[in-house]
C-alpha cells in the first residue's frame, strides 16, 4: 500500500460497542408498531442505513408515514434508553490519539443520524483529534452505497491511494470499494473474517490494531518515527 495520510473510520462496531444496541432499538420500535422481527435478523443488517434496513425487514419505506414513525421511535429508544450504557471499545481513544500524533488525518463516515453520531463520538474521548464527521444527512444514499464514504473522502481532499477506510461490517468494505478505497476490517462488530474478505487486513478491534500498528498497512505513514522491525503476523491479524 502507498503511504497512508488519511483514515476514514466507521463508528458503530468499530470505535463504539453499539451494534447490539442499534439492533435492539429497531426490534423494540418495530414491536411497538406491531411488527415482530427477530433480533438476529436485524443484527445482521446493522451497518447499513435505516433507509435500507427498514424495508429489508418489513417492506416499509422509511419515507412513508409509518416508516417515519418507526424510525423516530427507534432513535428515541436508542438515545434515551440505550446510549447511556454504551462504551467505546478498549484502545479506541489511544488508537485515535496515536494516529493523530503520527500525522494521520482522521475523519469518520457513519450511516447514523447527525445528532446520534455526535453523542457517539463523545464516547471515544478523543473527538478533538477527529477532523470532521459525515453522517446520513451528508449523503443521498447510506451504506453500502458509497455516498457517505465519498463525502468523507471529499473532506480529506487526498488521493484515493493515500486514504484507507476502517470498519467492522461488509457494508463498510463494499462502500469503501465503491468509493475506490481499501478497507481495514475490525472483528469488534461481530462479523467473521470471511464476511470481511474484501479488507486488506483484519484485526480484533482498536486495541489489537494499536498493538500491531507498526506492522500494519499504516506503518510508514506521515510522522511515523518508529524504527522497530515489523512484527511477525499473529493469529489475531489477517492480511489478504
């Protein structure tokens, strides 16, 4: 890989342990409106936008009156009942700060709504190193369409070869690829290596990636003064 100067992070399941909470909010909201949907059915779709998730599980458009009510109730459940219990993954703050220290520019690209994303980013404890954030309001189409990733790339104003996406779902991998970017995958969102097969490397999560940073695709980026030899790849890391 060319020397990386910019990193686009997904948030849910990548930096914040929130995928189960998003699924639970959808399941509970749907049930209130008379739609019985299994948690597992919704959970496998977390990572794509609600505009795609809702019709996938119910056939209801999110732009319909009922869809808007369900989506609004889902956001209310998430923000009021579930968000207060959420935490960043171990190593999230330290990873973001270390990448910033090495001179890498950091932006986030999330299918979450702007208000929700703002609160999630507070949980990282390192929002001061995040240059900008693109949300569902910044794009016509949510992941796995590339619009949100492209909006983040436009913020960076860097060549495609100098930017990498870091995410936890196959929807991140697909969106990045359609925007012309490579992806580093995290297993922290609950997806298997085979589901993240398009990623150039896969790690357990922020702490694992930070521990192996000098042997990762980001080694040799701007400001990386490390002269340590690259470590042998471990079972926690997979290169493609």
